[in-house]
C-alpha cells in the first residue's frame, strides 16, 4: 500500500515535470495564397433564424495586387459582398503593399442563404477564389456572438 507521502511526492514530481514543458502559443490561422497571406477568416455565431453571416479576414504581406472574386462554403447557398459601397457580386481589391481588411465596420464577405445556424467554436470549409491566386482552401472560424 502506498503511503500519502509517496502520492504527494509523485504528484509534485509530475507537476514539476509538466511545468517544465514549454508550449508554443497558438498563432492566428494564416493561409499562404501565393503573393499574399490570409489571416483568420471568421464570422460571428448566428441566431437560429439567421439567413446571412458576415465573414471577416485580413490580407497582409501582399507583394502583388489581386482580387477576391468568389467564395463557396457548404454552410450557405451563395456569397456576395456586404457593407460600405458593396454590390452583390464578390469583387474585392487586395492592393499590393498594403494590409487590407474585410470587417463588419466596412466591407465584408456575406454568406447568404445559411443552411443552419453557426455555433461558437465550430469551423467550416471555405473556398476563396482569387483572380490571380486561384482557389484557396481556408477554414471559417465561428467566433463569439455580438451582444447589444
């Protein structure tokens, strides 16, 4: 039979060994797309009756201009642009030498005809189509719900 002292020693040893392990911090989701990098495509969790979701992401390290010209995902029927100055077609300039953002405060990608609610913490396939870079596979991360 093991004494309580032996169990405490074993526990302390285990904690000491575990504390010595260095864990690399999780980096944001980055996707190399030829001449630029896509950072963290995400949308907010949606209500049960939502018909659309705004997709946000950042494009950086852009060494050659390109255009986002399409998007597909199994979560929706189609994609379009939304927000400031956006039309129904997916057509978004990613200029060379700049960091460009699709965000809820400006222009964003809108997934229309949602087939089901998007719950927090899930990921779904997202295919982004670019004029020069062609199709790029990404993951759509579903983040927190907007309050208020």
